[in-house]
C-alpha cells in the first residue's frame, strides 16, 4: 500500500541556487501523526507550504510530493484548489492573522463551507455553529456572531481547527498551531487536535520537543533544509542518533533537574538560506565532525550522519551532559 | 482635523449638491435668457450678482454651472476610480510580469500631459459633457491604479489571504472578499482628494472651449466670457471664481479628513490616551 503522503527530494529554490529546502524526504501514513522539528529557518514551514503550492512568489519548487500516489508538485492553481481544504488542510501559527478581522467568525466558517459543500446559505451558518461546538466552543451561537478580536487566542485557533477539519481532509498540516498560545491553552488545543484527528493524518510542524512527545507517532528532525533523522517518537527522543538531535534534546531544560549555570546550547548558527553547504551541513557545529563529514551523508536507517550515536554512546553522552 | 471641523466642508459640499439638484427652483432667472437691454448690469438691484454681456443673470448661470461641475467631477471620479482600482488590483494580484507590464503602462499614462490629451479627445470625439468625463477618467485612472496596486500587494501578504487560499477558495472570491475591502478605503480617500481637482479640470476645459458648449452655463465658460470684461465688469469673473474656489477647498479639506481617519499612519490628531499622558507629564515638576 502506498503511503498517504510521500515526499521525495523536495526542494524550494529562491532563484540562482538560493535553496531553503534542500531535498526533503518524508513519509506520512494514513491516520499517522508525524512531527517535523527543527530550528527557525530550517525549512520546515516552507516544506509544508510548498505541498499546497503556497510557497511565496519567486520560489521554485522541485522534487516530488505524492498524495495517495498523485503528484502535488507542479500542479496548476485549478487542480490545487481541488486539493486545498478538501483533501489537505492547513492550520497556521497565528489564528488572529488567519482570520479576516472585519468578518464575523461564523460567517468565515460558513464561507469555507460554501466552497466545499453544496449546502444552502441558510444551512451553512447553522453548520458553522455546529462545527464550533464540535471543537469545544461554548455558547457557539453567540460566539459565531462575534468578530475575531472578541475571541481569545485559544478560541480563535479552535475556530481555525474546525474550518480545517470541516471538509474531512485526508491530511492536516499544522504549522506550529500552538506556538502563539499560552501554555495551558496549548495543552487544551493539543488535546483537541489529538482527539479530532484520530482518523486523519497530521503533519505537525513545531520546534517544541514537549509538543512532539505529546502528539506525534513519528518524528522527522530537519536541519538546514534536510531531514537528518527520522524514527518513532520513542526512538528519536530516547535514543537520538544524529548529533544534532542529541544536542537539540540536551538544550531542552528538564523541569525535574534545574540547570545550574548556563542552559546548554548548540554553538554556531544554522547555515543561511542560499549558503553553499558542502558535505554535512551540521559539521561546522558538530563535536563529532571529521574528514568524512566533507561529503554529505544520506538518510539511511533513519539518520543522515557518518558518525551517529550508538546506544552505548548516547548513554555516555547523556551522562556527560549531566 | 477632528470630527466637528470635518462637518464644515461636508456642509459646504452638501450645499453645492442642493444647489445643483434644485437649480431650477433656486435660480431667480432662466440662465440662458438673453436681454440685451439689461447687459453688464453691476451686482445689486434686480440682479443680485449682476448680468453678463448678453444680459443673462450671473447668479442663475453660476447656480446652473454647479450642475455641470459636480456631474463631471463625480462622473470622472467614479469612472476613473472603478477602472483604476480594477487595473491596480489585477496587477497587484497577478504580480510577476503581467503586473509589471500593467504598472509600467500606468506610468506611461501618468506622463501624458493632460491638456494635450484633452485636445486630442475633443478633436476626435467632439466637445460634450460625456467626452469631458471620458477625458478626465482617461487621464486620472492611473492614480487609483497605483494606490490599489500597493494596497493589493499589502493585502496579499496578510495571513487571512494565505489562509483563504489554503482553504481552496477561488482567486476571484479571495479578491472580492478579502482584498477589495482592504483596497477600497484608500481608493475612496484618493477619490475625495481627486474631486476638487476634477472640478478645476472641468472649469479649465470649459474655459478653453474644450468642455461644455455654449450656451450651457459652466463656471469655466462664464469665466472665459467674463475675461474680456475683467477691467469693466469684475463680477463676471469674480463670482464663478469664488464658487469654484470654495467647492475645491471644501473637497480638499474633506479629502484630508478622510485620509486622516482611514490612514492611522498619517493621523494628525493626537490619540486621546497620549494626550492624557502628556497632560500628566506637564503636571510633573520639571
């Protein structure tokens, strides 16, 4: 059986070789939640936008991304429109800017229904209220008549989730959906997403390792426009193989073990978009780098590294860090 | 300008509209009734603003002239505005090469001298009320196209436009529903500011004989008639001039006020909250 989403060597190029996404390989199975993690600017959001043809003007997308075996890259606007919102939905980071500030939220959900369903005008608003109820908004009939700014951040994101799931898509892309929210609200929204996407595949983009542990089945770690490590949540979070993943996990503060002194961080910086990367992109920041790293490693057995951490080493490394 | 001072130009404008609509009721005489026996009478007496070289009542002619001025100005602003906004939004939305070509065309049209084009249009189509409107719209639409273009580019970057695209909404829907509401306020501001200019342009064309043809009264043509008698019969040029001046001033003040209200960046009024803090600051000892 083919995977629901199969991304192969996806590249986004801003012209004259300024690549922001440099060959992403990623698979999402039916009903599976895959988290994509990485620092700002590693190309995780752009990868998601490219899938729906939403990459910014001037960006050239190449490679392959197949949804249910059908190619997405290079589709025309008309074909994309049939997929957007219907088979693949997306939730953005900031629910305030994703809603039109001059229109009642219920009307905005109803407009979404007008595009995807043959419902009559009168039925649409009622359906919108029901959708709002389904994502746990209390007093939905009143809320539907309110303007976006009258709703809290969490409620706005609930509205966005209800819109994204309205047409029962096969795949939901969630682009840092909880980043702009308070921590408590974040937990509620995550719970809602988990509950409402049991049968929907989710591509969950985040930089928060805590969120990954909370929601994902599998993880893909991205660095400088490439996937450097993939695996199940347990594998990646407990036994990271790639030095970058290991370093990333070390830099997450552990509430049970207060840090004395400085928080651990990764020295150096992510290569800029368009910077020519020869060999392993992480090698300039990597403690394990050597001559072998001047040639680029390929993603094999879940990791793209010449010197991956093995089990024993990870333990040792973890001890060192403590 | 605050809300109260905005009412004054608005009231003046309404007065002009009333004068134009009810011209036959307000005018004391037929504006075209020639009475050679009563020619070049000074203001006062039977004719409040005097009479012209053909003995026609100047007040009546100025009142009827308001009709032409407002009709042409409103017509030019509407046609030019609608066309310009459409072009600007299309150029901004499509972007890329198509957008660039359209906007360069806009630059070209903006560089055409107004009176040259006016003479051309009149030469080809002949002078008439409709052709004056066509001519003005033809020259002024690029103004609207420019602001509509930049407002569209801005709207295109808004999150809800991307979000709407991501829900599979067709482009025309997004443009009508999400982009146009962002563009219209700026276009309305430009339109209000253009209104005064259109009044002047219409008068200029009529003054040159390229506009409305005699005996129809237009401020421009009354001025032009009066020009020969400027030394002996000042009232012929003075009164249509004053009518023109006050209307243009009112339109410009209203345009400024509209811009201030709709564009927070250019707001000249200090927001209330900040006024409070300033007062507090003053209260503190230096």
